[in-house]
């Protein structure tokens, strides 16, 4: 009875951005289901795909042939069978590659990533406040990596950045920690390498990696926090990645915790990242040990494990502020899960209990969200950069598959 009443109700439809359902819509959905089943169960036969998806074998065969043509899937070994024809097993095409670039204020990491999210090679490039000179170092590293990938199909370049990218222009519009002036990073890399480039905020890229590689299936409200030189946030609400106006949604790192606090790179005072970032932990340690030598964050983690009480206190204070900064996220978005990415995940036994305690105290009602580390450290940002390309490629192919005459026009924000 309830279902029947719901079906007869009225639901708002935004007529400025609507696409009518068609047989093509069903084909796209079935294609995505088959591809995801292959990803999760590879190697797998066509017959098993039919059984698990509920689709007819002829439909599965048509979809598989399409995926093979698109180079998403390839045929592998022939399985044994007690009777009849032996099935050929299917898996993701490991020769389909992406070059992933993860940009930090002082250096960029460049890696080759396959369709399964595996990192095959990795290099570092030093960066400066000069975006043109820094980009030359990045593209030189990409060129060297391309030469090592002969025989592979390089689909494109994904770039994970400590800032916000306008979805319409693909320009970096807000990156206070990077301190770069306005610069056409995407266009410069594309011109130098001849490969298409997709860019995104590091936290949103990490979130896309979790979605692409199937780590949060069945969860529709997730916030992913990256903790490094600053704090970034990617938001997945009601089953949708939220970008907001000019791609600025989720910039919680610059929500003030204390308006009279230390100055932030964004020009304001007391932002969350001033208290909860890895730079903050280094500042806390310096305050405790004013005559001590300068250390990097990874060193601070190691020192705490070696019994340095000042290092341990600095990390505990950082964890406390990470937890406190989650309040506007929990109250405003009510996620069922919060994922944490970054170097702090390697010392989760120090950070996790403090963050969870703060979150429990901040709840208005009900149970707190699950707080989980990604356990990939900064590798999550590289997989996120790769996911940008794989997701954009999938969108382009679905929008341009010529089943009904001319290619369907794409929405500007979805293909760029």
C-alpha cells in the first residue's frame, strides 16, 4: 500500500536539466552493472555474469563485446568445465593505464596506475612557487614515464591538487597552500604531453577512488578528509558527489575554529587546517621543543613511536583538533561514514581513538558516524587522480555511444 501511494505522488523534476529515460538508458545501466561485476569477481565467465546480473546471456555477450572494443575488458584463460564448451574468463584490461599526478606545495608525485588501481611505477618532481617551471619538471617526469610504458594504452593524465578547480573552466581557482598565481595547468600539460588531462581537488579525487574501486558500496552519505599540509574535504551525499558553485563545496578546512587564532594561508585566522593539519603538528612540536631541530611530519611520527613524549603530545593535539573540526561536517551533512586519508593513517592507533572520542562528544542525537582510515596514505591521492580519468572516460563513452544515430550531447560539467 505504501509503495502504491508513493508511486501516485508528485516528485519535483528540474526541467532545465532533464534527460528522458529510453532503451539507451537501460543499456548504459546494464553495461555499468556488468563492468562492476567483472571488476569485483575477475576472472569471471560470461555465464557467471549472466547468473549474477540476472541478464540474459545474449545481452551479457553484447555488453562484453562492447567492453572489449572499448578496451575496458579483455579475455584471459580458459576455465575447466565438467561438461560442454569450456568458458573463456574475463578481467579488466591491465594494459589500460593512466598517469596520475599528485601535487603538494613542495613536490609532485607522478605514477602509472592501471585499471585495477595498482601503482606500477612512481617518481618525484620538486616544485617551487613558479607554476611554469614546476609544470616543466612534472611534464619532463611524465615523458620519462611514458617511455617505460611502451605497449600500454595510456588513457590520459589525472591531477590531484591541494585546492579547488572550477568544473566549468578546469582552472585552479583556490589553492592557498600552493601559492601559485593564475596558471593554465591543464592546458600546459596537455600541450606538452599530447594527452587529455583531468584535474580535481585531492579530497574529491580520493573520494572518487573509493567509489571507483568499490570500497564503499552500499553507502550513500560519506565525507572523506585528507590531512596533509592542509585539510581537504570531499562530500558524497545522497549517492552524489557534491561539487557546488564553482566546485567549492566542502571547503571545511577553511571554516574558522577560533577567529582569533593564528593566520591561515587563505588570509583569515584560526581555520580548521591551522589547528588540525600536519603543519600544525610540527608547530606544536616546535612550541614544546623551541631549541629542537626542524623535522618533517614523517619524522615526527617516527619519533613518537620511538618514545619522544613531545612528539606524541604534538600528534595528540593535532588529533584533538581534527576531531573538533568534524563538528560542522557531522551537524551539517550527517554522514554515515567519515574516511580519513593521509600520512596520519599510518599511526591510526594514536589518532583514531582521540578523533572518535571527540566525535562521540559532538553528537546531537543518535550514534556517531563510522570513522575509518583509508590506510593508503598519500597513495589514495594517486589512485584518486587515476579515478578522475577512468570516470571521465566512462562518462564520455556512455554519452557518445552511437546506438541511436548521432552522439548525445554531454553536459559541460560532466565531461570536463
